[in-house]
């Protein structure tokens, strides 16, 4: 799919967010029964096999996929993403899907805030204002000074910071490495790292949960495939705003499957964060167009 088709790219991104939300729901179920490290490790085994198989089919094969000019950056990216996923799965169990994604929605704002010092990009006063407003939304969700969510909500906030740094390192690596190389290193580094820490937490799994684990691995690969295809047929700036739909799907699944409650402060704060994030994406696209 090399022909640009923005409408198709948007639909693929919407489907990807739905699939990733289902992935999160299954992760929450499994992590409530088994060690988080083991669950993420098995998921990474499937992810690692997926990226290896994908790389083997590309021109140049595995040799080209391994050929990075920034090995330390690529390894750092892989470790950051693996750590972020572990934090998110813990948050799903502790906080629930809706609250976790409401806080995690701040990651584009953290990316914008750090893009200046990390990448040397210019961030104007409009985006700084949006960043400030977005973090007001986070404070509404956290309810400092007495809110029951406040301490545990620091877990997805740390995950958002980790994912933001991962995103910035990905943009930095893109100056010399192709997207295929970065994707290969993300999957393989994470698989190795999670095996090193997760194998010690191995415990027997019920047959029914092995079925859920197999489904988790399959839909995780499907989600990544949809995301890749979305970015192949449309510009990232056009489809990225639709990634916020994952918050909507996740909240719906949390309410339907886990009887989560959508507190007023959660809804208000999430609306503020998403609005600020959408503005930063729009502003970045407009500045880039200039």
C-alpha cells in the first residue's frame, strides 16, 4: 500500500485503537490472575516473532533490519517501551482501563514539552499554553489533596512520561535509521529484556487463560499491523488525532466488562487533556506545513 489514501488511513487507525483497547482489556484480566511480568513477557514473545517475520520478508531481510547506526538508542527505546507496557498493565489492574487511559492521554503533551530540550525543536507560546492547560486536566483527574485516585494515578503518568521519551527517541533514531529498523529493534529488545526479568515469575496458567493469552498475542500483532498500514497510506499528522479514540473504547470496555465508574472529575479532566493534546497536534502540523 504505497498510494496515499487519508480516509483509509483514518479507518485503519480507528480499527487499531479498537484492537488495542481489546488488548488492554485482556491484559487487565490476565494480570489480575498472574504476574504482570509473565503476561508481558509472553506477549513480547509473540511481538518479537512478528517483527522478525516481518523483517525477513522485507528487501534485505534480517541483515538490513539489524543494521542500525544507533544501537544504544535503539536498545534504550526497546527497554523504555517494555517498561511502559508493564506500568500500564499494572495500572489497568489498580486503576481500571478508563482512569489509566485518561491519565496516559497526556503523553503527546509531554512529547511537546520535551521536544525542545531533547530534539532542539522550537515550541511556541501557543503550544506551551496548551501543555499547561493539559496538565491542569491531569490535576483534575489526580485530585491532589484528597482524591482517592491520586497516588495510583502516578503509575500511568509515569508510563506516559516513558512513552513520550520513547517517542522522542524514535524521532531521534529516525534521522539515521528507517522505520523498519526501529520496529525490529523495538520488538526484539523488548522480547529479550522481558524474558530476562519475566522468566523467573513463571507460574502455571489455566487452559482457559492460555486461550485468552493466545488471543492477546494475536490481536496485539493485528493492532501493530493495522497501525503500520495506517501510517503507510496516510501521513502521521492526519491520523494521529484519531489515536485518542482508544480512550473512548477503553472506557467503554471498562464500564461494560469490569463495572468501572466514570467519575465526573475523570470525564472533565480527560476532556481537558484530550482537547489540549489535539491542539498541540494541530499546531505542530501547521508549523510543519510552513
